């Protein structure tokens, strides 16, 4: 029940920030006219009014004492990338809603099958969902609370700009979480199919009349899960490519700012900023990890196949499962998995070192001119 409540809360939160117009009502995914109008108005306000807000925030950073003059372009690059990714997210909402509705019907079927078979969710998947929900909640709460904690002395326009910017950041974080939850539901379905298939494989008694029907049901569910996973990957492909680019830029620049100027900040601020920095890294890692888990569960090895009773239907299903491998590449460019995430982390580290070297070089040059 806990996980269902968290999913319901996130769905309502997604509607609140304009990420989707569908909400869950009594276990059904619905889109009312009020929700559709509200989401459309909020999306238009975000796209139109966010550029002036981001421009004001960039100018505010430029006049701050800690940003060197030769780094004046940094806030503009950061906010320009943020804005482009937000626009990409909002303009692709219709495609995400379509796959969200299709996924919901598949989840209803999966829950009915699991209830009939008396199966429960894998504890590993449950922990994975809780960890991702925790990281997403921490990041969104940090932006929301930051609006009220650091706006002392701000004018009404500045407070409104802060609300718009933080809502945009919540959209960025919510999109990757929605992608994670969609693939997590697919993994949950694969795990159920694998559990049932292990029971069918390991049976030593003569085959019953319902054996073939059960196998056909699992085959159909497995095929639907594979098609849905491919659609999710295709619809979210450009979005995840843009989100990855945004993640790299934000991580490099925030790491640079934190490593150079953290000594000027109070200890509480440094610990708070460092904690959010690592939570964001963990949050994005979970997104790549779920892609890796989908491909693993989709074609899981069946080591017990020689221990039970073999049939023509079971043999055909195993051949189908072993021959159909998911190829979850982002826009056809690269696979999203743990190995690729480590390569991306290496690229972030290299870019951060180059930025620090540039900072030290310009600092030494400035000191030499002042002598």
C-alpha cells in the first residue's frame, strides 16, 4: 500500500508542476477538462515567463562577489541549457501522456495476474523504488524550500521569478523520475514472468491442462512488456538525451563553484550544498541503472530448464525469450546502463579538472598583472 500511495502522490505532484495532465482516481488514470486547461496554461506561462526570470538570475550571479569576471558567461550557459531542456520536456508532453496511458493498462493487467497467482513484489525492486523516490523528493524539496529560505528582501517580481525557476527545476527532476517509474513498472512485470516461468520449468509432475494456457498468458505479458519498454525508450529518447546534457553541464559548473568558493561559506551551507550535489548524482545514476535492470530481467538465464518437464510450448517460449534482446539506446547513440554512466562520470571529472585549471591559470595571470 505504501508504494501505491507514493505513486499517487507523485502523479498529483506531476500534475501540479505541469508535467502531465493525467491523475490517478480510484486506481484509474484520468484526464479531466480542468486538469487539461490548468496544465496547458501553466506550460505556456513557464515557457513565456521563464526566460526573463532566468536572465535576471544570471545577472544576479554576475554581480555577486565570488564569480570572477572572466567567468561571466557561466550563468548564461547554465540557464540556457536548463531552459532548452525544460521547453523540450513540455513540448513532448503529449507523447509522454500517450505512453503513460498505455503503461497504466498494462499495470492493471499485471496487478490482476499477480493477485491471481498470489505473488508479491520483489524486495529489491521495492527498495530501488524507495531510494529513487527519496532522491527525487530531496531535490524537489530543496528547490521549493529554497524559494522561501533565500528570498529575504526580494521584491515580488524576484520571488515570482524564483518560483518559476524552481518549478522548472522540478520539471527536470520529475521527468527523469517519470522515466524511471515507467521502466520500473516494466521490470516489475518481467520479474513476475520470471518467477512464474521458474515454477513451470521446475515442475516434475505431469503437465496439467492449464499448463499451456498459463504459458501463453506469460508469453503474451512478456511480449507486451517488451513492446512497452521499446516505446518508452523511443518516446523518452530525446528527452533523456537533453536531460543528460543538462546533468553534465549542471554537475560540472556546480562542482566548480563548490570546490573553489566553498571556503567562503558557513559550514552548514557547505554540507547542505555537498549533500544535494551527491543526491543529484545518485538520482541520475538510478535512471541509468533501471535501464540496465530492464535488459537483464528481459532475458534472464534459466539454469533450471533441464530439471523439470519440457514441452514444445515451453521450448518455443525459451527460444523466443533468448532471441529477443532489448536494445535500449538513447536516440540510437549509446546504451543507457551502469557502464555508460561511469563513462559519463569520467567525462564530468575531466571537464571539471579543465575548468579548475583554467581558473588557476587566470588567477595566476591576474596576480602577475597586479604585481
